[in-house]
C-alpha cells in the first residue's frame, strides 16, 4: 500500500500563517505565475528523481496529490497531476488556520537525524496559540530560558542563568492607558542587498510604529538597564533583564468571555536580582517614574529564589492575555509586527538550575530543538527554507511526536517514494543554488521571459554558474 493513499487533501486542512520570529513567512503578495518554492511551474511535470527544472514536487507537497494513478505503483510511470492554479495556491497558503504547515530539519552531524517543526502563528488571540500550555506558549518559555547566539551558534542561558529573579510590574494609571495606542507610518531609505552584498541602490520602504507604546517602554526600561556606551551599558540598576507586555487583565477560569476583562497594558520585567532593601527599591521606583514622567505610575516588585518559583514567573509572564481579537480589533491590527518581548545584558553559557529541578512542563528536547540543536547528538540543525504540508509529517512519514509541535521523522527505505525527507532537502538545495546562479548571471526575476532563459541554460554547471 502506498503512503500516498493516506494523504489528506490540503483543502481539508485550511490553515493560516503569520510572520513571526519563529515562523516561515508566506507572502500574500506574489508575482503571477510563481510558486511557493519561488519558481514558476512548467506546463508538464515528470515525477522521477528531482532535476533543476522539477520544482513541482514541493508544490505537490503543498497541495496534496491529485492523480488518477499512484506514481509509487510503477517507478517508471510519468505522473501528471491535476493542473495547479498558483493564485489558488497562494490564497490557500495565507488563509490556512494555525498549524497546517511545517519545516523539515536535518542534523548536520548525522544526516539520519531528521526533525519537523509545526509552524504556529503565535497570535495571542489564536484559539490554539492563545491557550496556556500551547506549543506557542511553551516555545516562548523556551526562548526566555535559553536561546541560540546567531553569530557563534552557542547556547546562552537567560532566565535559567539567574539564581534569583526580581520581578517588576509597571502599570499605567487608568487615564493614561489609551495614550499607548495609535500607529504612525514613516518612510525611510534602506540599501538594497542581493545575495548578502549591497548593490549601491537605495529604496524607500514604509514602516509602521507605535510611538506611544515604544516611547513608554524605552523610558520605563532606561533606568533599569542604563545607557549604551562604548564600554557597554552604563548607569543602570541591573546588568541584565527580560521584559514583555500584558495587554488585558487576567481571566478567572479557562472560559474566554466575549467582552474584554479590561484593557490594562502593563510591562513585566525580570531582572537578575533578589531581595532589595526598601530604601533602594523606592529609589528605583522614583527613577522609573521620573523617566516616564508619570508621578502616579503603579510599580510592584517581588522576587523568587528557587528554580520552581522562577520557572512559574517565566511561565506566567509569557502567557497570552489578549485572548480575543474582538476585544480590541483596531489595537490588534496595530500590534502587527510589534516585537513583544526582548532582553538586555550579557548572559551565561551554563545554567544555574535545570528544568528537572524546576519541575518544568517544557522538556529538554523541545528546548534544544527550539535552539536549533539536535536532541540526540547535540549537533546543529539546518531547517529547509520552504514549508511543507503537516500531513506529510503526521500521516505519510508517520513521525514521532516529541512535544509542542516538534516531530522526529523516521529514516527508512521509501520504496518507490519520490518525496522522502532526503529528496525534500535536495529540492531545497537546488532551489537555493538556482537562485544564486540566476543572480550571478544577472537574470532579472521581474523581466518577462526569465524562465525561458533559464531553460536555455545547460543542465551541468558549477556553483559559480559556469558550464562544466
């Protein structure tokens, strides 16, 4: 029996993507005739070993198989899928609900270690991501516990590096809360970069900001972390910390009411500290109020000095509070692309406590995968740059669930199978390589007929685009 017979039509898994720090973006604005893998579809596809021109394999993974015959029944069979309308494919990609796509990853130390990461939108008002203990919530906790240094590839520990944690909650008075709302649009000039190199051209882009919100955040944190100087941060009360916003009052119970429990934006700040003498704490509060310019600013402080309590604070701060978009649809739209959560300071390479000591509901395996590390051997994981349908991960490949949307993809002989995990990585490599060759040959993607020019190129070339 073919695995393809178990494939569920993608149309039954309508899902949506939102651009977030951990989500592969699928643009809503696509050039006519392009595909999700970045190349247009030839008129006729042959499903054998993938060649440079056969990129519709990934398209098939996106759409599901629609064929009167199964290509696995006869390896020599020419497989002609139903015609795919790219505009329908693009619409389907952006209209999906949360969790319908995944990224495939492979360990660079051992190419038999394959993993998949289910893509979640991360929206606070998502019916799934907004729940306490959801994959989005646990991944957020993981990022606060530790994260990968993008430059060195090393793991640095944040909240997990603190032996004791000080917890500030800064809350605005009722008459000042609406001042945080409102979007401002700005045009700015940016340099054009192609293949990691600046071309010398400049283009204008329009950015959107929340000036009231960002200004309050900057002023509230400034006394705590100090000023940036050539020698580093100077003049702050604390050397390192993390912060995140809560937008609404806490709910009582698991039921989400149709009306907001109250718009109450408050800034949660975790600092590397513990018990603070009352006089010193009052001096810190006075400095924050002076920086913000609000004398009756509400500031509360507490601390935790054992792993369980520290983890509980991290779990509480990273939860969702904006549970329904209808509570304030306009402000929800304003928050698009707003980075809710950041940190300052220098962090450690060794943890001060373990997840087992904290009785954490986030596993070590999930933390490692969230930091792009193999949970089996500790090697770096390279993720494909193109998304695949989650049906392939859950049903066709019959992957083992590790937790929080992460899967271990089994390695086995795929008799007659055209789209094994290895083949998906090969497609991903060919796509990236072909784009590099296009740029090196100065092919303009916006120029009509560029696909025909590609087809005129020989099949054999080196990495620089020269004919072998």
